[in-house]
C-alpha cells in the first residue's frame, strides 16, 4: 500500500508543470502573508522566484482565476485580495501519444508541442504520456490499464485507432480525439477535412494521364477498413473507371525495412507512375528509394504529400501537397478543456478546411520515346 501511494505521488510530481509549481508557491506565499497589498512587478517577482517572465505571468493567471490576486484599476499592477481559493485545482490533461515525439510525424510533433504550451498558458496542466499507443501495441486492455493508473482529469488522444477511440467514447473519461478514426463516435474531435483535397489531388494526377496511382499510409489508416480519406481516393479512381486493388493501397510493415520492401515490390513489374505519401518521413524514404533506382521526380514518378512541412520552402521545384492551418486546433482543444473544467460535456467534432496545392513534383505521365 505504501509503495502504491509513493508511486502515485511520484506520478503527480513528475506531471506537475513548472507553471503549476510556481502557482503553488504563490498560493503558499499568499496564504502565509509573504505578499500583502500590491505585488512586486512581474520582472522583479520573476527574478525573486528565479523563473522566466512568461512562466510567472502564466502562474499569476492561474492564481488570478482563483480570486487570490487581481489587477489594479489601471491594469498595470496586481494586488492580493485576501481571499482563499475556492476553485478546484487546474485541469490535468494527459496527451496520449501515438508514437514517441522523436519517431512521430514531424508535423504532428510540432503541433503537439505547441498544443502543450497553449494549454499551459490557458491555465491547464498538460503532460505527455510516458507510454504511447505503439509501445502499448494498440491493445485496448493495456491502454485502459495505463489510463486508469495515470493521474489525469481528461485526455487528448493523438491519432487514435478505432478500437482505442471506441473505448474512450464508452468510458466516462473526458477525451478529445486529435486526428484518428473518430467518425460516428460520441467523442469530441478536431482534425483537418482532407477528403475534398484528396479527391482534388487524385483528379489532378488522373488529368495528367496517371492510371497507376498508389497511396502510402499507415496501417491504422488502412485497417480494419480504409478511412474516409482513403475511401475518397479509391472512389475517385473507380469514378474514372480505373482498376482498384491492393496495389493502390499497399500493405506494409511500419519500419524502415518494411517501407523499402513494399516499394521494391511495387516497382518490380508494373511500377506506379504517381504516389500520394501520407507523412513527411515516408516521403523522404520514397525519395531515397527513387534516387537509388535513378528515377526522376516528376518526370518518371509524380509525388504528392498530404501535409505541409517548413522544409518545402527550400525545395525546387515546389512540393505538391495538401495544406491546412493547425492554429484552429489549439483554439478548439482549449474550448473543449474549458468546458470539461466547468463540468460541461463537449462532444463536438470540428473539421478544419484543407486544400490541394499544385507544385512541381507532380507532372504528366512519363512516356517512353
């Protein structure tokens, strides 16, 4: 029993953000009368506590929401109120990762890091899960056990599989799905709506004369059945009377060796003339494979990637891709977290607009001369 309590305490301490630690220090100091009346200025108080100005401001925002400090009438200084906090502790939000931040899609990693800071600045206490869906083998029993053993009031589930999101939807644990297979489930969610953009990309390639078009995506996007955007891709092929088979949506083991085995098989007899690549690291692997075969882009193989990456600004010709603005994700998750902190249920699924952006990596189908 003592070991269990120690473990729980260690978990709580490990997940306490710096902002929350400073807020706790401020509460204790106010309770003991260390600060009375007008508080020192932000720069002076930050120096006194040995923290950055932004960290102190976020901590002050937390204790202000509890009524412990307030702005003066001129809005230039803060003063103590003498009140005792009646507000519950800030919402502790776990971010259940799909893969480790070092192995995941670079754009997803950037979004998750920024989301962490946005939630923290909004007065919540976010933390990244120590285990990931991949390390837990996408096993619902393992994941449910991990969730039950991890102190959190609510969860953001990044790129959840259908089984995982079904479990969250059936549980009482507040949750919002960030991407993932969430359609039709009673669960809050936010993600770009890529279906029209996928259709536009596929139509563009077909208009350029391509008939052997392959979409490379993760297993969770293919099984147990293709997702909405993958079905949109296959439907566009069928609408143009092109044959549809496993060739267009190939199966592969998610590893460096697995993707290269899959590519070697695709290019053995009747190679694709165009490929849509779902993630940046897979695009790089495909480019390396094509270079090793001395296949030129777009002359011999056209490439489209489904997310923008900052590295594209340095690419010539420009990369053909699908673009969407992630800023709305942060606003949506904060609205959801605010609702949860106030005891309100939020099951809204928000789809963000996405567009197909033509570039120089997709060209007319190659014709031998």
